[in-house]
C-alpha cells in the first residue's frame, strides 16, 4: 500500500505531467465542485424555505391549537387541562369591520391581556394599551380601509344584524396598534383584541374557542379534545412544497451524478500519458491489482477535492444569499420576500461521502480497461 501511495504522489506532483493532464484534472475538479454545490444549494433552499415558512406560520398564532371535538366554544373553567398553564386560551369570532371608507369581513382573535406578549407576533407590544374597546389590526387592512392608530371603527356582530333595534349588534373600537406579519392575506383578515372585550361583545361570558400551544411538546391530547398544528392547518401548502421538492432534488441529483463521469476522462488521460511508466512498473513486477488501486485512489482523490470545494462554494453562496437576499420572491404567494437557505453540515458530509462512493464505483467499473494491458503491445506501439 505504501508503494501505491508513493506512485500516486509521483504521478500527481510530477513536473513532467503534460498540460492536458493537469487541465483535465482541474476541469474534473471544477465540474464536480459545481455539481456538488448546485445540489447542496438546492437542498439548503428547500430546507430553508420550509423551515422559514413553518417559523412564520407559528409566529402568527402558535404552533398548534387545542379544540373541543363537538363544541365551537367551551367554558374556560369547566375543563381543567393538565397542560393549560403552558398554553394561551383564545376566542375566535367572525365579524364585520366598518371604517369611514369601506367595510371588511374579519376574524377577531382574542387572548388574555397578560398573554399577548407570549405570541411572537406581539412580543414587543405594550399590553397596557389594550384597554376596553380597543383592537389591533393588520397593516394591509389599515391601508385598505385608510385606518390609522387612534381611529375608531365599528365592529358588527353578524348574528344580530337582523334586529336593528338591538344595540349589541355593533360596538365602537379604537385602533391601538397596527401589526405587520409579512403575510398580506393574514393582515387583511385578522384583528386582535383582549379576551374580556370579545367575550363581552359576543355575550360569551367565560367561554373560549380553545387553547394555543406555543411550542411542540410531548403532552397527549385526549378525547373529546383534538390538536391541530401548523402542518395540519396549512396541509395544502406543505403538500405543494413536497410536490415541488422531489422533482427538483431528482433533477439536480442527476446533474451532480453526470459531473462524476468526467472522472473517466481524467483516468483515460492518466493512462495514456503514463502508459510507459505503468509498463515499466509491470515489467518489474507491479501487480495488476496495485495498478488498479492507483486509478481508484486518483478517482477518489479528485472526488474528495471536488466535493470539498463544492461544499465550501455552496456554504459561501448560502451565507451571501441569507445576508444580502439576492434572490427575491413574491411575498404574497410564498409568505417570504426572499429565498431563505439553511446550510446543513450533516447533509454536506453525506454528499461528500456519496461523492467518494460514486467515484469508487465508477473507477472500479472502468479500471479493468486500464489495468489489464499488455506491456509487449505498449512497447511495440512505441
């Protein structure tokens, strides 16, 4: 084995190697680097996009909601769940919001005042502003209805609109805060107020719709309750991501694999240039197996160098994209305004390992053509 490594070192570092041989090795390394880099960037993009979407959706209204299987509303005191302290009770109602400019159907979400800061969307909100008859609206809705902080709007209870003599069919609310979730559709439809405000307006007494679980945990949800997380709520979105993910991975995997066939050119040029050297070594007793190892180790060496450069290149491009956001996308469609990327060191190491394995397989299949030559025929050609 020491002899094989000595010969590999002499073959690679030899100053007598032709320019064609050196260029071929360089082109092989570059093609492998680009193939590995493109695959790693695509994997990082898919992983980063899915992670960012999940994070953004969780920031809106927690990781999951716990609701009653049969009732839309339940008494907050009737059910004493063991994990209630780790959740936020909420009440959700559909209503109409009217400003001086227009009317918009909305979903009113209500939390206890002291729990607003637990929601990532309102982590910087001063809960003291949420007094009686005050609401929070989204940036898109505020722009659409020309609403500013301090303006009054009217909220209509749709269940009581048929009786115009009923004073409880509407209530004036003051806009105390305008939030921006980064998702225009969400901002346009969802407004927020304190739980007491909404319970009083809808005569819900101490009722709630359920609980919001802020983070995933190991608590089991028992009948008659059920849990719905972000992946369940937005299942169509994640199905779309999976539908797009696998064809893209397949195509770029093929591109990366094709780049490995450039190793064959490098091996062919190595054999043609060093044919006399191999002949002399074989005459002096070097075995066919040892010559085969030279070709295999050269292939592995080129694959290792190429994949390492590819991973480094992909890491550099990923960091630049996350820092400067060169690739932008439509936020109204994809929920984010740029393509997030998540560099995964474990995936990168796996790609390097697969690269070495592929180079070994390719060189092992083709090595017979180079190692089983006749020294007599080589010398006769010369």
